[in-house]
C-alpha cells in the first residue's frame, strides 16, 4: 500500500496542517468474510504539525517539508513567500441561517464542548451551525434567541441611546452590549450600586424589589474587574517580552479515555472543496481554543465567583452576564448539580474568568482538587445571590465550608463582596407576648450584622435598600380565597379555566405537585411540573416550554420562587401558603416584573391560617387581603368535573402502585426460584375478571369527564373581573345588568 502525503490549507486564516498517511496492518481475522482483507484498508495520519501563517510553506512545494528553524531564518531574512494556490470555489449560494439554539442546548451542549477534532465526513450540520452562531456572537451580530432567561434584545441596526449609563463608570464594551440589548437607562438599584462598586471598589449589600435588575449590579462590576486585571497582566507580559506562539498539534489535543482520537482530515479533492474548508475552520477553532487553554493554564486565575441557591437561577445569571460581556471576550462557566461533572471539569480546564455555581457541586470539585479551583487567593469578586436563603440555618452546609475557606486559607484582603436579595433587610415582628420575653438589656445584633459575619465582610460595606414597606411591587394585585382543604382543587381549576394565561402554581411539597399534575392532566389543563426530584434537563425543558406558551400552567415548588426572570407571567397562585414571608415575597415576585401588572392569589385553608397571619404581620398589612371574586353559580359544574377527575386519579395511582409493587415481588421471587406468595401482592392478586371490570369502569368515568369538559362552564355574562389596584372589588355583572345595558345602547342616538 502506498504512503501518501496530505496537506490541508485553510483559505480563511492561511493555516497549513501537514502530515503523512501511513497504512495500518489489520489482522484478516477481524473481517467476517475472508475476501474483505484485500478490499478494506486503514490509514493513520502521522508526523503532522501546525504551521502559523507567517511560517507557512508555499502551496507549490509538495515534496519536502523544511524544519521550523529554517522557516524562522527565512522569515528573519525577509524572504518572500509565494501565496498558496487558490481553490476553485463553487457558485455562490445563499447562506443558511443557523437554527435558534434554546437555553437547554446552550446549557447542556454548547456549555461543555469536547476538545477532539472531527473529520469533514463526521462534522454534523448542527455543530457547523453552532460554530457559526458562536462567531456571530463574538462579532456582535447574534440573532435574538427565544429563552426564558433573557430580556428583550434590540436588533443590531436599532441600538438604544446609553448616555444615561456613562456617568456610572461602565466599561465601553459593556456600554455597546447594553445598547444592543436595548437597555437605555439603568434601574434605581443599578444607578446607586455601580459607582461605589466600580469606582470605589466597596463591598455591596443590596436589597431591592423583585425584577429590579439586581443581576447587572454585580455582573458589570465583575466584568470591569476582569478587564482591569487583563490590562495589568498585559503590561507585565510586554515588559517580559513577546512569547513564541508556535504550538504543535500533538500538544493541543487532549482526548479523554472515553473519546476516540480523530483520524485526521481526508485527502483534498476538487469536488469536496466547500466541505473541506468547513472542516478546516472547525479544526482551526478547536486548535485556537486548545492553544489558548495551553497558554493560560498557569496564568489565568479565577477572578469572579457567583453563588446561587438553585440551578435554574445559576443558568439565568450566566446568560445575563454573557449578554453584557459579549464584546469583552470574558469567559464564563456554570458549575451546578444535575449535569455531567466530566463536562463541567473540561469547561473549567479552559480557565474561565467567572464561574457561576451552586454550593454543592462547587464544593465537590474543590475537594477533588480541580486545578482552576485550587488558588482562590486571586479571587477579585465574590457574589452571594439570594443571600437570605443561602445562609438560612440548615441549608447549604457546603456554603459554610466555602465561606470558611475563603475567610482563612484562601483569604484575599482586596476581594470585593456582593450580597443581594429582595428580602435582605426584612425584619420580622413578633407578637406582643413574645416581644416581652425577648427583651434583654444587652443590645442584640441585627440581621444584617449576622449576615455580614457569615459571609465574611469586614469593615463598612455600602448598604443599598430600596425595598418598600410592603416588600412587593405597586403593580401587584394581592388577593385571597378562604376555603377548606378539599375545596382548593375546585378553586384552582376554576381560576385556571376562567382566566387562561401564563400561571405559576406554588406548593410546599413535591407530593402535592405530583398529585396536582396528575389531576390537572386528567382535566385537560396540560400542566408542566417542576421540582427538585426531576432531572435537570427536564427541569430546564419545562421552563422553556412554559416561557414559549401564551397559556400554560407551571406547577412548582420553591425551586422556582427566587430570581427566575420568566417573561410575562400573569398569575401566581399559592396553592399552599408559604411558611415564611420571604418565600411569599419571592413567589409573588415572579409576576408584575419590570413595571408590568400581575396578580397573586392565596388559597387559605385551616392549616394555612397561622402562616397567613404571620405574613400579614411581617408586611405590616393593617387590613387583610381582598377576597377574590368567584361566580358561585359555576361551582356546581366545576365540582362535578373535579370529583370525577379525583376518582380517575386515585384509580390510576393505586393501579400503577400495585403494578410496580407486584412486578418487583415477582421478579424477586423468580430470581430466588421461589413461588410467588399471594399475600405479598397488593390487591390480593386480582384475577383477570376483576382487572377487566376495573378498566371498564375507568373508561366509563373518562368518557363522562370528556363529555363534561366539552361543555362550556362560563358564558359572557358570567365572566368576573380582577380586583382593582386599590383593592376595591368589581362585582360580576348579572343577567339583569346586561339586559339593562343593552337597552340603554338601543335607546341612545347614533
């Protein structure tokens, strides 16, 4: 078999990859057919190297490869090199626009790219489009993405005036990104936070209403700090002298044990010019990225660390920081549970300047001694988002270990600390009988002082508190319905049926979410569940589907209560009253964001009265919340539907429970070669007749429910209205009122 020499020349950057293809001897016994050993051959690319454009060979030289030393001498002597031969290009065709990448794909795939190269034949269309997407984002020409975690982006041609930001010491690249995003003016919390954070480098304790833009309050100062570090490090490099940028391909690619090494590019052919060029671009991007990683392995420290209580909030914070850092080249990474730790470790090997993490997974990687997380003494910015939740007693034991490490062995006296939350300065008022018992002669430390001690803030930080006395925004309408525990399902279904839209339903337990999800699914409401026992990929997928639908229901626990910026949430329903006032404020803050209107509804049962009164007392509400208007004439039809749905849900629940349990018992008995004991089976080992009868009954109930759902419950006259912002109710219009109004219209002159 002949040995051939192959050369791949990229027309875009002038990078030449040279190597020799050599035959690989294969044992004939590998093939199932004896006649295939002469038809199938394997080759490998050996002795390949990467040559920079200044040191590239001419395209006409196909016979001999000079050494790197000779090329350096030629370059120094000023030798003129011939241009490589141009390839024949195909007729110009309109470029295909890249598909929109969802937040799920960005987080789980783009976030953690592999470092192995791909041959032209194995380069998928999706990866080509993803690479093209990254190039456009780097050039500031990325398209608007549909994502629940992004605000509205302005188009490239329609930039906003950002003169209001210039007095806040915002870096120029960030100003350009703000102009593209359409943020013409800062919010009050941003205007008060950015000057002391950027100019004076003070520690910040910030509290503001939900939806007030607190993420940029620490995101922009972090980016500024990274840019300042780059300037200082670039100055040191200039004094030390230029570095040799020549890198060998063998040192760039570091495949893991689970990855298959690439066999190299295919030989050039005149018919596959376009495909070869695309593959060359892919290889170049991998090589540049790996070369940058190789150069920064021992130089680029971790400069910014953001700690969040939930994974979804970490994903959102990353996207917001990436949006304003799009023209700076600042790299970010996300480290959260529920995702593959191997990919996150490979992302950290790229030495990102900013890491957004949850305490559990971050502490796990620190204990595994990841190289990028070992030296935290150079950390310039530490952010604790939703701090009141993070430092609660009994939560996040890993956070205490992290803060202790950052305050002792990894302490940096020049580090800047940011602490933000919507309920940071909320004080809880106790009943009079408890206040008398708590009175002491010694002064008690305030909540902020305790928080500063836990976080490790020493000195006098800048405290910015813009929260209202009521702790909720003015555009939020708060209402309640007093009912029994059994009636909660009725009023929930009544509200969702009469007021379709984007609604979030909160509960305190995962079991309650599972039951409501099955019940509303039977009632044809198509709910989307979200709780901690779900896989992270499914959690992000449900959030994205909820944000894309105009009329949808998200059933969730408090994992979605804090920080998530889901656009245009119209209603928040507290199926169970939260146990703390902070949780109520954060739940209600998912709606009425950015000066929009929203409504929150509390379903208060006998077990919820104590929590409800505590919330009213803490928020200093002199009067109880207004009662939400309900059309009692429709409740009989609602009750009939919900009662049927409950019967079906119970039958399906017990049937699936019996099926799973009995299947496990039978498999265990077969494994031990024993006869199945009928007493261990749930349901007493029903015979086929009983099972068929039960299935027939379920079909009858489902058919009845389907007929009821097909009939309308509400008419135009029975439609009720929301309470007004002042709390005054507008009673629903009766049939007599409608007739009187129509009579008045007929008598008026036209």
